[in-house]
């Protein structure tokens, strides 16, 4: 029997450093690994997305479009893959359809192949236009299921959602587990259910490793028929990141599945990033494994956000109350998956509820969520809270696709961008400013200065530690100095009093 | 359908800190967790073994027998479990049978319940007496298969070994994977094979997590019928340690298996050790995940040993040659599993072969291994090398059980111990000195001074870092001192030239 080949999407160039080091990795730390990545035999190479785009212009003075073109040039044999937030593109609001079309067209031109299109609420209407745009430029449109756990989320529901994505033209389905909540049994059941229901549609499974259990989930997903799974090279794996690529290879040895990856190249990729990772240590979280989310249902990042909001209000001791409030707020909103931006919206409202009384003050974003401006959730929203949202915002609830309310905006986006210092006249720049209007103008201004890595060499780190460890406060042992007082030089031994 | 209950052996008190922090954890850092460990619902609590015994008297000035009695007192509801190196007991040589009997009798008296009996070469003759002794004091005798990978180690061979252990009276079989080499498919095949062949004998599976793949192996072992698996609480897990207990619980949720562990207690145990672990940071290895062993067949600890031996000889650049020599030496010796002490014996000989010519100089231990003084390996030894060993040592090869050559030694061990300063007259002390004659005398002398933890508080660590970061070399900014020269006091500002 020939072993069934399991495709692998390597995450090191996007989600791995996004999850482990706050998306700070500079292009110069990736370039030397690209040939091995290109030739190792991956199904695709994930290398672009909202956070990496944002970090490029916010922290690294890198043009993200140029980064994409460099990847394209350095990895001519690979499918380049990106994460696309549906109608939000890489930004935080809904864009009018023509902007969606433009973004897909330009990213495809610059080298993108596979678009993993998702929506935080799993509302298919928010993914439809992006999927159609991807198909119209002849690229791979992957429809995404964001996995979460709630009283209304069921295996059957996920299977149904997969059907909607297939009807929309999805060439493959991604099961995306951003919080490492996907346990082995549901992983098996969902993949099996989709295959049994819709025939041999390609299924990609993406899990984080935070809870320590998801490599087993990948195994069960593969047993159920999954075609491609996502991993990160071992030196950039685990913790809030992903399962190690080499462990996946080892896991399948001797089974009826194989990855056919080139182990020699994997080891070189590993060694390369083993040298890179320490340079970004200051951005790393200390989390090694954390299973709390199974009981709290609150992703780690959301928890730390709420904690800092509380501390800023001098109410750091009320985190327990907020954690108990979150499930209620989530239920009132119709059980949105807790992922960017819904996790922030629900979390902040839970903090407000505890500090100021339940729904006494609503954030604009939470009101919009309650009124349908982010799309539909799986369960109905709490009508009382909807009425409060209407009253506080003087806005009406909507049931249409949010982007249907938008009027064409491309020409205006061009006009806005063209007034900016440093704008290069390209449609890429128009899109950059459209998606990150708070960051792009400054980036355009200083772009000519070139990339500014925030990585630190071991020597820099040692020097900073020495600095932080307390010099300038004084000395701890006897030291000899030559000291000149009143014109006369003295050899002096000094020690603490 | 009722889910099948999977037993769990919690490793935090023995193998977890042995693997993660060089066995340095002091009893005072364990005591407060014992009640929760006792009541969490574990099948057994591993808490004693050769390395913990050694570390107690070598580094911590703790009496290991007293530690055992304390565990017994603090965990009255638990099966206490230990790792017993067969005829070697906790030491590094073969002991005469009566000493084996005495050790088992005294450890049972002091509170031990489950004895995991193993031999580095998987030679059943080296396990027989210890197993019989355990049975004769009415305790649980667990026969152990050390898992390794070689051209002569097969699933069928492991199944056959299990049969020998069962014939010897094993109440359960442990499949012990000390190098994280056990991949999911062989885990399944071996467990399934043992169950199919011998009926419902209890099977315990012990895996390290170094290669990142073994939680999947535990899953497959469970699917094949394994009854008990070993894990460590998450705050003391991963890297060269073990899979996290809470991840195992999560892994089985929704499946046809369950652990029935008390999650509240697990979280308290986790929080306790999350506070302890940083205090031993200086002993931790940096390894997060390492799959090299699948290709090199050389455990990480063995590799670093060989590297330091080479460096000591100014030949640090010859590690590649040594790594290529190891498989040959291993084959010549009949493919011993590479675990203490065989890993050191084979590794050192490989270093000698590279530096001085193949088998030009043989270590005494390697010659003994070639001549049968450690027992039998699975494959025949290389006859040419056996002849060289005879010639160099003037010893004959043996085929009997090594301990059969020993004469009764208990009385002499008593006499030797009773001459030591600080000997307390107990048979426990006789055994301590018998197993660690190089360490026990000094320990007896200073035992009265009580435990000396090597843990460091965050404050101590910070102070040391500040010290190491360079003060006493001088200052980096202007500092004011009162300086007295020739009897007159001056207020002086000092800054680097």
C-alpha cells in the first residue's frame, strides 16, 4: 500500500513569529531560509497577513508589498499563502466591494497564490466577495471555519458552514483553531463529517499549540481525511505558536500517511531560525502550555488585554468578575467566536459591565456588534441588549450584509493617498493607506530610510542587561581610580561605605 | 457507553524534575503539593528512583529514606511508585541477591508500593531477582521494556520480552521510552501485540516529550489498549521532560476514554510548581523540541557527554566522526538500548575509537559490556571485538547471569557502613552506602545539618545577575563618594575617563 501524502503548510514566515514574537521578525532574518523552504516540499508557505502587514509599516519600516515580491522571487516553486480577513481585508473595518477586488488583484499580481479567507463571526456573507475576487484572478480560494466552543456551536453546524463555503466556490476548506481549543474527537468528527457530506473537498487544518493537545488533533484530523495540516519549523514552534514540522513528520512515519518532506532541508531551516529566535526574545511570551481555556473559554491574549484594562482603571483585583461576565456578554451577542476583533469587543464590554454596571455604558464597537454591523452570529442576539444599543447609539439594527451599506470608495481612497508625502503613486500604496490610515502616512514619509529591524544581537542584549542591572548606582567591590582633586592626582581605592 | 478509564502516573515528584532540572528539587518545594497530588485521582505517584536518591545525598543533604517516609505520610491514599534498576538497584554495579532482597524489603517498609523494574540491556535475568523480591513483600512488580530503535529491535521482539516479564510474575508491563523515540505506530503495534498475545495484562506507557510527538504516541497506545500512561503537571512538563497532565485530560475529552482526574486539584498542583520551577532555572536545559534523535539514534544527553569528552581532549571538531562511530560500536556490542549506563559506555568508547584508533584502547566498562558482565543484548556481539576485550583485560567472557558470580556481601556491607562517622545503625544506611559509596560517607557526616536546598529565589537570581553583569569592574556614570585620603574626607564625583 502506498502511504497517503499529507500536505504541509509551513507557518514560520507568518503565524509562527506573529504568535511567538509579536510579528516582529524582519525580512532580513527570513531571506536566507527561503531557498530551503521553497524546496522542502511544502504544500504551501504562509507568509503574509494582517498582522505582518501592520508590523512591517508600524515597527520595521518595510514595505509589505516589497516583502511579498521578495518572497515570490526567492520561492518560485512554492504556493505562497496569506490570511485574508474577508470584507475587512487586512484592516479593521468593512471595505466596499471594489476595494476588495483591487486588493485581491494587486496581491495576486505581486505573487500571492492561496487566499485563506475568514470572518471572525463565521458569517459567509463577509467572505463571499473576497472568495469571488480570488477565483476571478485564477487563484486558490480557501473558505475558513473559525473553530470555537459554545452552547450553540456543534459539529453539524460546522459541517453546514463548510457546505456554504463550498457553494460559494471554495476550492478548499480550512478548519482554523486560533485558540488551540480543537480537541482530537471534534477534529475527527468535523473533518469526517465534511468529507462524508460533500465528497472529496480538500481540507486544511490549522491549530495553535497553546494547550499542548493539538498535534493529536492533527493526527485524528488526518485519520478522518484531512489533506493538509499547518505546522511551524521546530525552532519556531510550541507555546502560543504551532506544532513542530519535524514532529509531524516523525508522527506519521510508519503509518499509512506520509509528508514526503525533505528532512535535510527542514534541519537547515530549523538551524537558521534557531539562530534568529533569540534576537527577538524581548517579544516572547512565557507561556509554555496553558489548558485554562478549556474551562474559561477565554483566549490567553484576550485575558491579558482585559487585565491591563482593569489595571489602568485601578481595578486589577476584579478580573474574576470580568471572567464571569465574559460568557454572559458572549451569549448576549449570539455567541461570536472570540478572535480578532470580536475578542476585543466582547472583552472590553465585559470590563465596562463590571466597572460601570451591566450595559450602562456600551462601546461603539459592541453596539455595532449588537446591531449587526459586523454580520450575523450563530445564535440570536439578546433583544433587550439590542434595544439598549439602539437607544445609546441612535442607530438601527441591520440584517443586510454590512458591506451592502457602503458606497464606492476607491476614487476617494486614491485621492486621500495621493496627498500623502512619500506616496509612490501605486495602487498598492492606496491599499496600504486604506487599510492602515493611522500608520501608513508616517511610513510613506520615512520609507526611503529602509528597513529598521528591532532584532537584537546577543551582544546588544548583554549590554542592555548590564545597563539594567544597576550600574550608575555605584560599585559593589573595591575599585582603584586615579582621581584629581585641586590639581593633584591621587591613586584611590573606593568601596561602598 | 461508559468511557474506559485511563490511569495516570504523575511524574512531577521524580522524573519531571530529574529531566528538567537535573534532579535538584528539594523536598520543601514538594510538600505543599502533596495533598492535592494524593487526592487528584492518579493511578500512582512516581516519587523515588536512582537519580533522586543520589541527588538527595550528593547535593541536598536530605535523607532519601526520610523523603520516602514523608511522601508516605503526606499521600496516604496513593500508590507510591519508584524506578528500580534491576540487579543494580539504584547504583551502578550488580549487587548480590540478598542485597536486592534487603533493598526491596526496606523500601516497602518505608512506604513504596509499585516497583518499575528495568534493565538497561533488557536482559530479563537482571530483573528477575528484584521482581521476585517485590512479589514476596506483596507489592506491585512492574516489568519494563526499554524502547529503542535498531536493526534488531522489532515489535515482535518487544512482545516476546513482555511474555518473559509476565512469566517472571510481572503484575503489569511498562513500555519505557526514555529518549522520546516511540512513534505513534510502533506504540500502537506493541501495546496491541502484547494485549492480543497475553490477554488483559495491565500496560503502562512512559514517554518523554523531547521530540514533540509522544502525546500522539500515548493516544495511539490508549487506542491499542494501554491502561496507564505517565505525564507531568503542565508547569513541570515538555522539553526533555514529559507530556502535560492537563493536556492528556483534554486530549481524551469527548472520546471513549477518560482520566477522571480532579481538574481543580490539577490546577492547584500546576500553580504550586509554576512557582517552584523558576527557582531552579540554572539547572534547566534550553531544549524545547529536538527530533534529531530519529536520524542520529543518539540521545541528547549522550551527545553532550561525548562533546565535553572531545573538548577536554582538544578535539571538539571531531564530533561528526564520533557520531558516525557510535552506530558501529553499538552494533559491535549487540545493539544495547542507549540508556544509563550503556549510553555512557558506548559513547565513551566511540570517542576513544576516534581519538586513538578503533578499539586500540578499550575502557574497562566497554570490555565488560563485550564480555557479558552487564548481561546479554539482543544481537550477538562482534567476536573480533570480544577477543580484543579478552586480550586487553585478561578476563573471560561469561554467559551466566552476572550476579551469579557474586558471593554474599551483606555482612561486609554492614561492617563497612558501621565504621562511618554519622552512620545511624539502620539497614537503610547500610543500603545507602552500598549504592553510593563515594557519596554516602560525607552525607552521613553532615546529615545532622539538615536539608540544604539549591533553589534560588527571584531576589537571589537578580542579585547574582547584577553581580555577573560587571560591577566591581567600575562605574558607567557619575557617582558621588566620600573618599578619605591622608586623613581628610572629600566629597568626590567619579566618572569613567
